[in-house]
C-alpha cells in the first residue's frame, strides 16, 4: 500500500505522533503536575467547568492540527511539482 492510500484510509495518523525528546517529556510531565495541583484545588462545579474548557481546547487544537497537516501536505506537493518542473529545465548532466 502506498503512503497516500494509507494516509487517506487512516492507517497513518501523523497527528497522533508526539516528539520523543527529553524537552517534550519534561514539558508533558510539568503539565501533568500542574493539572493535578489545579484539580485538587477546585470545587466539583469548577472541575466540571474545567473539563468542559479542556474538551473545547482539545477540539480546537485538533482542528488546527488537521488544517496545518493539510497545508503542509499541499506545500510539499507544490514543492515537489516545482522541483520536477525545474529539473525539466536543467540541462542533462
């Protein structure tokens, strides 16, 4: 199966990939610590509101990531076409 077909069929999910760097792990760990501290300080009503807020943020972030992926693929395709067109203009080696 080619990459484009796998991508379109959902077998490849680039949005699900996260960095595997120490910097990312440290940031994710810190986020978890702060989230736990925040949750412990909230009332039940505030926790529900926070969960609603986090869900809305997650949905918005997914839409942005999807758009950025589509944009990146389009730019990559345009770049590939431009390189192919330019290569046609170059004299053979």
